[in-house]
């Protein structure tokens, strides 16, 4: 019976503000939570709803993300008490992509469907603004209206007029207003979601949606285009109730070379929101040990806007330790109803040992949960008080890396961020290159030197009109002396219909640019690496309750990490293909425009057909069948061959989902 009981201390470490948390002790960090709600009420009730801000700091594992989860639950699940909308942003992104990352997170959260009703925050915002009601939207009424709307011409006409009026009042702009109207009509939702997240949609989709050219095009300046959309979201949301915008993992913006450029830009971005985005409560969480560096490295005026109020997350008191432990025990039915707990609420945890452990006034919630988990384990084994031994750091990091890599395989949703954020860390730690400030952050994602040679890396995962626009900017740019490296996800072909993009791609190669096409396996490994480092910097990486420091992860990467895909990717980014020993089936680096064009043709065709005879592909692509087989054989991560000699080509892995602009 004892061995069959669920562990009451499993799954109580919160990694995301949207994660469901069964256990919540209202008295823990009550002052900080109340301060956030008080600031929210001041935003909501003040004339013009001026923006306010709260900076929260605490040690690793103290409960900062859990607090944001409580705030999310208060405004999203209890709208009658605290009417507001909520967005959570983990800043594990490239310093040059902050606004694009926030745009994507904002769209994700506004379009996230509620599990019980299927309604998202955007549905509720639009219906409330159209009805001009200050009260929360009744879910049943909303569902009936949205079901009726596509079939009712009078309702559609009324909706169109209401959206037009809303556009004039909130200055949404034609495309944003049109997207909102089509969203409620339940039309072209995939296209609309893609546009909200990144703006990079095909011309035929723009025609279908009735879109004009964006006022600030993602093709021309993706960061400013993202900021423009964020401000339009703000004007839409703040017309009736505030937006709670929470930032976490700020520490991840510090790059491998220690540059604080990302922090400086984040400060400017938040200051701009503060001035131009009324009706917003900005909540930022950082580690206590990072606070001094954070305050010193961003402009004072920006810090003042970001930290209107400053609150610490203090360690747990003895009473709070007991309250949290008891709440977790109560969450397990068999333990909650056990007779022993009528006389001792901490049972089966030994009270004397617990009191001695809790007397240390530096205990965090994460440490408490791990301590209690060990106590439950010892109680089950019949060996109370046995000292717990966490896995050795190297073994823990190996296991965690493998788990994250396997979880990310074929599931990297935004490989633009993965590459732009992960490559500088990879070439610094694995390739031992020196990172330099990017000379043109809008088109060069990272710059580094090794052995006296400079490489300028541009991640070109854009699609549709955004790709030729980026390549045009690269061609026109005056860059410092160095080799230009074009990096593009190997699951993203440049279609034959994109003639301008193909021409510019080839011209850049002819002028000395080198192409690297990371495989699905390399992307998964890079995603695992960058998230490990980001979590460590933010204090979110824990080995059985013990916080793993960034320097521990970096040292492990340098000396212990053995991953063929990462080593190969680092070599291909750092060295010209002539310097790389080509193994059979290696072939991420491409030797020239002609071979790269055949790869694009074959990839584009196979993503439509999935499997086809080599001679049929040769006829369609106007190439020699032997060249088709050779190209497929040189790219084993993307294609497979059947037959002896090979006569059938098949696609090995599906393309990843939507990429960043």
C-alpha cells in the first residue's frame, strides 16, 4: 500500500506561469502577490489607465515563476475579481530578436484556447469591446454567438461595422482589424495565427485575407514591425481592461561573452512600452544575485520605468515551510484522509528532523519540496533519515541534455530563435571561438573570430517575401572583412517559385558566402543546449533541489558533452567546407550554388510527394537521375534511398512547423 501511494511532492516545481499548479498556499509571498494585484487595480481604476511596473527578485527556486502563475490564475480564471488579460514571456531568445519573441508569445497567449470553453483571450477581448461591456463575457452566450455568426448575414454585417468602429477608436490598422474580424468568423485561422505571430505569410494568403501591405513590413525591419504589432495589441486590449505582461528568464539575454547589449535593448523596449502602451502592468522577475548587474547595465531612466515598485521574494519561514509541506500532503487523497494526520499534519514526515531542517532561514520552496520528497522516499523504504545523494552533476547534465534533445527532435517550433540564440553559445563553448558584437544585428545574428578569421552568421529561415528582402539587405550591406555564413534550417527549401530568393541566394554564394543547413537532429541538440544554458542562467536548472550554476553547465559542455551533431554543426559554421573532413553521409555544408539548388528542388518536391522513383524526380526536376540519387545520399538526415542500385527516394523527416520571421 505504501509503495503504491502517489508521491505528494512530484510535479510541484513550476517551470511556466501557464502550468497548472494544484498546490497554492496563499500566505506564502502574500505581500508580493498583493502588491501585484494592487498595482493592477491602480492601472485599471486610474484615468487613462497609466502603465505601472513591478520588479520582483529572489534566489533560485524561491517561487518567482510560481508567483506569476498565481497572478495568471487570478486574472484569467477569476475575471470577475481581477478583470485583466495575461501574457507570459520567457526571454530565452537572441538579444537581436526580443520584440519578435514578445510578439510571438503575445499571440500564443492571446490565442490559447481555454480548456473548458474553447474560448481564447482574443475572443473575450473582441466580444467585450464590441458589446462595450465592462463585465466579463459570459462563456455560454459567447459560444452560442460564435456558432451562429458564420451562418447569419445580419450578425456578420453588424460585426463588420463594430470592427470598423473599433479600428477607428483603437487605431488597429486595416490588417489587424481584418484579422480580428476573420478570427471571430472562424475563417482562415491558420493564416491569421501565422500573421499574428510573425507576419511572414504567402502572398496568396494575404490576398485571401484581404490584407494590404503592413504599415511596417516584417520584410524590411522585423524588430520594428514586431513592436508595431505589440502596440496594436496593447491598444486593443487596454480599451476595457489592463494587460498583465510578465517577463521571466531575463538573465538568458546575457550572451556567452558576457555582453549586456541584450539587457540594454530590453530596457529600451520596456521603457518604450511604458510610454506608448497604456493600460499595462509590467511584471519582471530576476534572480537576487543578478539585480545589481541588471540595475547597473541598463539605462537609469529605463530601470526606473521597469521597476516602479521593487519587491523581494524572501526565503520561507518555519511556519511557511510547514504550511507548504502540509498543502502538498493534503493534495494526495490517501494521505489527506490517513488517521495519523489527525494528530500530526506533517505525517509521515518526521517533525523533529523537519523543524531542524527548516530552522535554516535561507530555505526556498524548491529546496523544501526536494527535502520532503526525500523524506517520503525514506519513509517508503523504511530507512528514515538516510542522507539523499543527488546525481553527480555530469550524469545529471548528460541525462537532462538527452531528455531535452529527444523531446525537441522534430518539434523545434521556431528554429530561427534556436539558431540565432544557440549558435553563439555553441561556437563559443564547443568551437572555442571568440564572440564579437554583431555589426548589423538586424541581418547578422552573430559574429565571431577563430584563428584570426572572422565569420558573420546570418540565420535565413524566413519564408515568402521576407526571405528575398533579407537577402537583398545582406547584398546591399557594408560589412566588416570576414566570411558571410548563411544558415538555413534543412527542412526549409527555397521553392523554385521563389525565383528572386534563389537568385540572390546563389549570388551571395558566388560572392563568397558559405551555406550551412543544420539537420533536424542538429536543431534538436542545439535547442537542448541553449535551453539548458538559459535555465541555468535564470536559476531554473535544479539537480534534485540543488541549483546548477551556469559555470557548471559551461564547464560540462567544454569537457564532457559528446554530441556528434553539435560538433559537426560547430565545425561547419566555423570552417569552410574545404577544411572539413567529409564523412560518408555528412553533408550539411554545401559546396556551391548548383548543388544547393538541386537540394532545394529535391526537398521542395519530396515535402509534397514524400516518396517517389528517382527517374520520375529527375523528369520533374529536369536533372539526371544519378544526380538525384547522389544528392539524396549526401543528405541522409532528410532523404532515404531504397533499392540496389537505388531507385526510390523517400522523405525521412517531416518539416518543422512555422518559423520566425
